[in-house]
C-alpha cells in the first residue's frame, strides 16, 4: 500500500503579516481514495487502515523558514500544548504515522497543524480544519479508475 | 533549508584602509538556529544539518551570498529605472539628425560622432570599464563616473569563493544567473555537505573599484580583497514528530467510539 502524502504549502509572509491560515495555508494530498477541498485548510484526506500518512511543509517563498511543530488529533483546544516538546529541534521532526486498523471507518478525524517559523520562541500558528477520513479497505479501487484493477 | 548571508561593506572606508577587516558587517537569517556574532565581521553562520538515523542526509542545506555597499543605491530600486529610456533617447536623436541629412558625407560624420560619444547605435554600454551603465547615488541621483566619491556608491562584487571549506568539499559554491537587477544578473550560491559537521573557514574574494585621478582623467582600478568567513555545520537526527523515536508509529487518532465496541 502506497503512503498518502499531505503537502502543506505556506505563504509565510502573509501568515505572519496578519492573513488567516485559511488565506495563507494550502493543503494537498495524493490519496488514491479521494479527497475533498484540495488546496484549502479544510482538506479531508481519505486514508485506509494501516496506510502510512506523511506530512511535509513547504514555504511558498522558498527562502523563508517554516516547520511543523506538532500535529494534534481530536478536539484539542487551540491553546493546548503542542504535541511535541522543543527537543529535538523543529527542523528535525518528521511527521508520519500509520492509520490505525481498529478504528471504525466513516467519520472524519480532524487535526490541528501547529506551524512555527525561523525564530526562537517565535509565534506558533495553529491551522484548524483539515481531517483524515477512514475509508474501508479497497475503497481506493472503487474511487479511482479501479474498475479495471478489480478485474 | 536556505541560509542567506548578507555582507554590508563600507566601501569608502575599505578603500581608505586597503583592508576589509573592520569595514564589513555580516548578517544572516539563521540567528534562531545558532548563528553567532550577527552584525559583525566575525559572524559564524549556523547551517542546520539533519540526518536520518542511518546517517544519510534528511534535508538539504543551501547557502546564498549577497554583498552590498552601505552607501549604494537601495536594492529596492532598479538602478537604471529613471534612465530606462536614456539610450533610446540618444538613438532617437541620432535618427532625427540622420533624417534631416542629405549628403552621404554628413551621415558618416554623424555616425562617427555618435559612436564616439555614446558607443554603437542601439547598444547599452558604459564608457568606463567595470562601471554600471547608469551610475547613481544612494539617493538616486546621477553621478558622473569621473567623480572620485562615486566609489562609495558601487556595490562590492563577490568574484570568487574558495578556501578550506571548498577544498575539503564542505561547500560547493557556484555563480548562478539571476533576473535581479541589483545583483547585476548574478549571485553566488552553494550546497553544503552536512556530514562535515563542525566549524569551517572559507574565503570570499570581494572586488572593489578604486578611482584614481591623474591629470584630467579618472581611472577605476579593480582591487580584490580576500575576506575570511566561517560556517558551523550542526548535526541533529531526524525523529518522528509523533513518537519521538526514529520510526513512525500508529497515528494518535481519537479512540474507537464506545458504541462501536458494544456493537461488535
């Protein structure tokens, strides 16, 4: 099973100049089981049980610095402590993990991305809205051009 | 990650001292990563090396250099902006004179005079070697290339990057083309081998132009001044942001609903 890549593109200057995350952050994925709201912070990525999900962040202005500080699932309040401590440094954290196999499919699992930038103790911007939606195994074959693959 | 290293050079003072040491100020964009002595000639740029647990590189590191003269035209202004029709105007004037000419001998004379004053028809050029076409001061005013105080208004130029870090394969510098006016169409950049952890020296060769007046003429002599800079390559190991360890685990989604448990 191939991993799902979720790419987070950030207009860092806009975000630090007062734009809302919805205006300055764009999420895309390559899920073979379908996605909703590509290019927005409301991205819903369809994922399969046991599938590897991998987040990467890219600044739109390539020389600015932006990192994912943490990713929190569920209804964590916006001011909840970030999911990872300051050690290791934010630039050496890779965010990827396997979708649990024992979770009932259907409901979306919203998550919050905490972004931080090239300054020690600088601002942390919480991006609310994206979600993973678990779909049953083989759903990717039905959603895509999977008819031939089923035969 | 891209490091930007900016050199601010007090060109006038450097020419007076014939030395860059006390007349260069360095800043970069990686203070938060551990760069030291920001704003001084002794700045050490921190390059964040990130490796996978097996030692392979987990992120790329790129250095970019740019050198400014402190009194030079602000980089926000294209230096020829106000004179963008300068050469076209000369050429138009020549065409008008040619149109009004009837004798072939006059045509030849007009072309020769124009060529002597402005160079070949249709071309942008400076009569002064090494100097920009439209020399302008920091306030945007036209400065005669014959003026000796024009030296302060010229950006220093990086002409080579060499030294220990290059010889040992820590950095791989090259000169790249750029659409930016204020770098004269070029900029220096390098990739970094972040396995070479530690402090490394390299040398920037900066070219300044020294004007000398002899008799009525001003000669602009290029001078190459070497300047030593340091980078420190740090090392950290890539870890998984969820597990804190080297390997990914199961994503911490919300636990299964109690209703689902009962149903099963």
